[in-house]
């Protein structure tokens, strides 16, 4: 649990980066400071650790640049979706909207995520859920800045094909053809319509190869329709377990490897859970949020070349005999006063924290799945793979 001093430093540093630094950099990288600070706060790190992380990361950012014009209403907001030049204008617009809602960031989020000409729910899962995670962090930490940044990223990182896929008007399949998530990925694994689509190798940054391939795009729509959404609570449980398997059980036997993009999926699941429990009430909105989560899982699996999912990789004598608690994992993280290796990789730290949160929610259903995944990460993770450089460790993919 974070101390009051850590929270005070978090608020101060978050306000500084919010005022000074852009969310998206000219080379399409993201400002990782807000998410990193939230991660450290969730892990209960000391104020000095937050300050050190900020001091290191601020040199890898860029200042805000003026936008060509302001955004003042729904019409201009819709017109400039996906245009990085308008990120400052979007941020200013959502700051003004936050004032209009008297600081009620939940009302602000609901208004822009599910209403208007172009509801920002369709941008929430861009870049494998960065805006989604900022939104859930804002809800958990009751921080309006993170909610406004989430809406801004949803608008600027907007991917029109994702909106098209989520609003495709094709009719539902018969109920006897619905499938659970893991079974659907099992079919995708052998679906020749995806063969050769990712011409430049793995990576979600190559998702446009899927969007521009009519055959692959039609297959994605088909597999979205087959998802069994009759019990949304059960569906989220199923996607939670599947996200952990994609993270920890897709490498070659004896060659541990953890994919950077697949590694974001458990956090997407947990962020969706937080939003469902604390923000969304209407059933249609819940359905849309879960379908968005399913779409990003499908796209991540396809763009990472459809690796073999082998649950036995999470079953070993070492893990079966592990009797320590989650607190032992957290103690190990906190005891490392370093910014190097896994202890300086904020996605790694966030993933461990995510597994803990999913464990709290679903241990009664999935047993020690999340605990075993966390210990596997702690013991076997060396670096993220799946980014495409030569000679990196590959997942167990089907070529």
C-alpha cells in the first residue's frame, strides 16, 4: 500500500508531466511517465523511487506543441480523430470538459466514451490498450488527469478500422455456434486466411497488414461473431485466464520467452474489469467494452503469428512446490533498489501487479494460475520478445 508521502509525490510529478510533456512523441513513441508512476504507486514504492523514475524518464519525452487550431465541440472533435497534431487541442478540450462536469471524471468519461458522433470507446483499445489502462488507473487512483489523458490518447491514437470491426452489421451466428475464447483461438491457429498476412514479421505495429487484407479482415469479423457473450461475467473470467496463457504459455518448451504485445493483454483484462465494476452500468456499454477487449486479443494473437498455446508450460515441479505468498513477490520487487533489468522495466512491474489483481478477482475460479504466472515471470523473464529484431527469442509460432 502506498504511503501518503508517495501519493503526494505521485500527484506532484503527474501534474508536472501533464503540463510539460506530450503524450505522443514525433516518432510515435508514448510518454510512459504517467503509467510508470501509477505502477510504482500501486506497488507501494517509496517517494524517492517515484522521483528517481521521473528524473530518468523525463529526458525521453518531448514538450507539448501547439495544435493548428482548437477543438471546441463534437464536430471538431470528430473531424480530427487520429491526428497527432491535435493532441494538445484534445487535451485542452477535455480539460475544459472536466470543468464543465465540475470535476466529475466518471461523468466526463461516460459522456465521451459512449455518446456523440464518434464515441471514444473505439479508440480505447488502440496500441493494445494504453488509453484503457490510463482510464482504469484514473478510476482506481481517483485522478482526473489520467482520465483526461486516456480520452486524449483514445482520440489521437484512433484507429478507424477498429471502429469498423466493432460496428460491423453482420447478423449474429446461431447460439449453437458460439464458442469460448480459447476455442476460437484454437481455430484461428489453423486458419489459412491469416497465413502470410504479417509480411514483415511479428508486432502489433503491423496490424495494418490485417486491416488492409480483405480476407483476414473478414475472418476477424467471423471470429468476433462466434464469441459467446451471453454471460459477460463468465466471458471476462475466460479472457482473463486466456490472457495469462498467451503471456506465459506460448514459448517453445525449455526456451522461456515473453512477448511484449501479448504481455499487455492481462493488463487490458484487468483494466476492463476495473472499468466494468466502477464506471459502466448499461448492459450495452458493458457488451461493447468486452467486444473491444476481444478484438484487441484477436489482433494481438494474429499479429504475433498465432503461437501454440501450451498450458503445460505453467505446470512444473518448481511452481507446484512454490509455497510463498504474493507478499513475498512484492517484497522481492521492493528490495531491488535499481532501475536496471526487470526492476527497471515498468511493463514487467505492471504485469506482475496485474497478475496480483486478477488473482484477487479469480483465484476461486482459476486456482493458483496467476500466482504461478507471476513466479514464472520473476524467475525466467530476461527481456520482452516479439518486437521483431533479428536473433530475438521467438515464440512457438507456426510458420
